[in-house]
C-alpha cells in the first residue's frame, strides 16, 4: 500500500509505503507530485518506506517511466527525505544523490522522522522566504 500523508509545508509531497505497492497507488503519488510542481517552483519529497515489501511489475514500470520523464525537470525538485531502518535504502539513496544532482537525498532512521520532515520542508530563501522554511509557517497547507 502506498498512501499520501500530511506534510506541514505546501511544497512537500509526503507518502508512506507498506506491503505491496500497486501502479494505481503509485499514480496517486505521481499526480500529487505533478500538482505540486504546477503550484511551486521547488518540490520536495518525504517517504516512509520501512514496511514496503515490493512493487507490482506494473508499478515498477510506471515508477521507472515516470522517473525517466523527470530527468529533464530536475530543477523542480529540492530535497528528498527517506525514513527507513532497512539496510538497502542508504546505498540506493547515495546513488540517487549522485545521479540526480542537484537534488539532495538524505536517509533518516525511523526514530528521526520529525528531523526528516523538518529538513525536507526547508526551502532556499529565494523560493519561499522565511515562513516557508519552517513547518507551521504562514504558507502551511496539507498535501
């Protein structure tokens, strides 16, 4: 299951993955990312993926396909925060951090979920001003 979760900043798309992730569930997240990109010059992602077991084949193909379409649009993304205690997540995130520069990808443990959300909500001053940099600032909206 892949579900959207509430983020304290409007430019953040947050989601939780658990068990089996389907293409339809993934499409909801993709649609939320695209909506955020239309509304904000910079978008960040927050992902809790500790309980995810696998993606269906269709979801995997859709995920790869969407990722490939974003290569020319990396300037829309700012940060990606991943919370997980799974060992395979950190090397994958390090690889993504190198491949998708200038997007900053950082992995946090499950105990650091609040720190991860705080970090991912921050924007450069040029894109949101001081209130956008703090969860709960004036520009707050649930995703």
